[in-house]
């Protein structure tokens, strides 16, 4: 591999590692953690006309986390009045999760927070570079998706000094 290619590969790895550590995902969103917001979005988007809500196992599969993790998050969200749990009418062994009106409002607020954050990024980068970035990130996604590449952040540690 050429020196310039290695250097470019190292620059890309550093950039991805630094992006992963950006504090924006650590700050509360609409007063809730990013994990809680992800669960709320999952429940909101998982709701279908043919289903009264989502099962914990469905949320767990979609978010790629364990069921006990989802259950713990749901417990806090339920205490905050953002979700409800009910026995599934079609399978009495299962529990379905639905958003409350308050939960729906929090998801809308979180969308507003996310959009405002990206609007500030657009102001910083400018419209042209923002569109270039969006195009490049789409290409990156398609590359890794099509090639089945497994890029584990834990594998990067120690490979390149940041």
C-alpha cells in the first residue's frame, strides 16, 4: 500500500474515531438520554395500524441491544409517563409498548432538537459542503453495507494514535 494511501486511511480512521467521541450524543435530548430517545423513536415508528404497539423483543432486535436493557429503559420511560405497557390481546404472554401523548410530544421535541443541531452544522459548513458531506456519508454507508465490512470501533483503538 502506498504511503499516501496509508496516510489517507489513517486520517479517515482518526476522523471517524473523533466523530464517534463527539459529546453531542452524551447530552440530554428533550431532557432524556439518547438511549431513551432511541427507544421512543423505535416505538413511534414501529406502531402500525395492524398492531397496538411493539413488543420488548422487537425493540431489542431493532436497536440491537439486549431485552433486559430495553426493559430497564422502558421502566424509566413508563415512570416518566412516556410509554405504557399492556398485555397483548393476541398473545397474552406478551406485553406491548405504546407511546403516551406525552411520549409523542417528547419525540417531536427531540426531532426538533436534532434538526436544530444539524441546521447549526449547515450554518457552520455552508450549504454546499453540507450537501457534499451528506453525499459522502451516503457513499460510505453503501460501501460498508454492500461489502459487509465490519468496522468495530473497539478494533480501531491502538491502531492509530488520535
